[in-house]
């Protein structure tokens, strides 16, 4: 008799896990969703029955620690404690009927242990590269720019490594992340690759309102995003009738670079509601993401869905969205200011071609990278796992 996957999903924070929960419920395999958000803050889960959702309301405390951490430099240490607290709480709420438990990395160790004791199959959701690879990249960058490295604590790293070892599978979003895990000794058979998706009803292209050549960047401006390399490239190009729009926030570590590469063509738009992002993307000509390390930045899906060519580094996951260089965009090396300048200048000088590339990017997203596509791929992974267990 064929065994059906029945999943408990555990997440401290939202990330892409709310989208995963919705897809699992749509496929009738979600048994229980254990979250940190209070019921008043789960608008993204409207289709899931409340009796399937369990919360410990720790999200308020996490956000408070984030605010305090900016002033007292204790956020990372406090989060280590809070991750353990969430893990212990969540581990007591697993359903008896579930045969698969999916947990978000960093806060999943206690839940993984409990699930393994109960004989359940475990999947760790890791949205970024291997923790040791991420640490290496950020340490290198901090040293290059003369900053103190404070990203991870020793306990954080130890916890992550124990999660990797304990879990049966690790769900990851990109080929880049796969390479980082293999580099640090994780067998490829343990890795489940599934690129994220985008809400195509929310991210759509609308008419551009002017003829300014506009570069779009979305997200936090910080070292990890390689934002200083984009600032330098944009400043040195100094193209007429050209702007750089930044949708999001700027970290304090970028202040020296903002001073060094100061220009009135750089425009900080700040945070915008997700429901309005498509309007800003649509006023761009290209989207640039020069990150040093991230699993698969979802802003890439969003921008491409709005008709923007993608210029990204090898360490963003974006290579999995580009058939070949020049088709839907371009993949460039990390820390390469000249490569950023070259691609911006090429698209600036060939704006009709840039539009064509943008339309190919849009089509690529529409044909395989919706959240429904993501859910279908995830279900296929779960069914394969269950079938393998039954052999």
C-alpha cells in the first residue's frame, strides 16, 4: 500500500516557509504548522485551517531582541538562546500522525532530535549556503574592508553543524548552495534542490513612465550583498540619464562607501510594501545583485517577473534562472567591479536588447517558478522520500 507524506512544518520566522506551508496544505499533506508568529500576524496563511496551526508567540521577543541588539551588540548571543527556546517548545508539539518533519535551520535542533526519536523522517530547510562557507566569505570580506566580523557565534555554528549531521535530508534552493555543502563534506544524496517561487499575480510588469535608464537593487545594503561593489561601479561609470534605485535599507557598515561614492543619481527608496514592489521594479531597466553569499535571493524572481534582465553573481542562486549568459541576464564573479560595469554599460548601450532580455527573463519565471511550481517540486521530493523508505 502506497504511503502518503504527512508533514509537520516548524519555522521560527516567516521566510519562504509560509509559502511552503500553503503549498503543503494545498496538496493535503500538511498535518501541523508550528510557528513563532501570533495569529494576528499570519495574513499569509489565510487558506490554512487554524486548527492546523500552533504558535508560541516568540516572534514578538525576537523582534524586541533585534531592536535591542542594534544598541547593545547582544542580538546574536540572545538569538542563540531564543533559538533553543523555540526548538524546545516546538519539539513538544509534533503531531503523532506525521511521518515527515520539516524544520527551519538554526532553530531546529531540538525538534530534529525529538522527531528522530519518534522514528520520523526529517528535512532541514536551509535557505543559505553551508554555515562554514558563509562564515568564510563574510570573514574574508570584513578583513578586506577593515571591519570587525560579528556575524556568527561559536554556538550558532556548532548548532548548525549538528543540525546538518542529524537530519535525514537538507532542502536547499540552488546549485550554488549545493556546491557549498558538498565542499564541506555533505553527501549530495542528502541534498534536495528546489528553487523558490514568486506570486505571479502580485509581481507583474506595468508601463515604464520615463526614459531614464534605471538600475534596481532591492534588499539590505550591506557587505554580504556586495553592495559596496555596486556603489563603486555605478559611481565610476557616471552615465548620463541614469539612476540607481535602492529599494530597502542601508546598514551602517555602508556609510564609508556612501561617502566615498556619493552621487545624486543614487536614490534610496526605502522599504516598500510587497504589494507595491512591482511598480518600482517596472520603472527599472536592469536588476543587479552583487551578493557574496545567499541561497537564492527571491528579489531576483520578483524583478525578472516584472521584465528586468538579471545581473547577478555566482553566489546568489541566480545562475539557475539564466539559461546562458545573455539570455535572461548575466552571471558574473563576486567582488568584480569591472564585470558589473561591463554588464551595466552593455545594457545601457543596447537598451532595445535589454528589453528583449527582460522579456525572456519574465517568460522564464512564468514557466516554472511560481509558488505552485515550487509546491509541485516539493511534493515530488516528499513522495520519492516516502517511496524510498518503503523499499
